[in-house]
C-alpha cells in the first residue's frame, strides 16, 4: 500500500515525501520550503509547497484503507509535518525500490 501511494504521487510531491523520510519523518514547513526553493533537480516555488503536501494526503485518502490512516500529519500551530514513525522504515524501503524500478512510478505530465 505504501508503494501504491508513492507511485501515485506526482514527482514533486514524491520528492517532498522522500525528503521528509530522509530527515527522519519530521520537518518544519520552513525547512521543506528552503530545501526545495533552490533544489537542483526538483525546484518547487515556496508558495506551492503547501499544495504539494496537500496532494500527498489526497492520494493517501484515495489509496489508504480508511480515513484514519495518516501518512502525513500537519500541526498548524507550529507548522510541522510528521510521518508516523512506524511508516518511515517502510517508506525508506519503497524509495529504495523506486531507485531500482523508476518505471513503476508516475511520471511528470508533458507540458504544452
């Protein structure tokens, strides 16, 4: 199910989720924003980070077993994003597999 979730994400949302996994599952909005503002492979405008993170939750609701499953939690009061610790290891394995088989992942849609 985690692989299906990651595979369904658009590349930018997948990159943000991967970054959260790389930093242990917890990061502030500002940290994520700063990381991707000048990212060489996946730049994301600061004003689009929130929408990118929202798309992760939308995919999870569509693919997840029920609405109680929270892959990505957001604490608005401290602007913090968190992945349940139990899911971080599984997501690491998913991203390792994605490195080996990138053909299994959703690709960026071609522009006009």
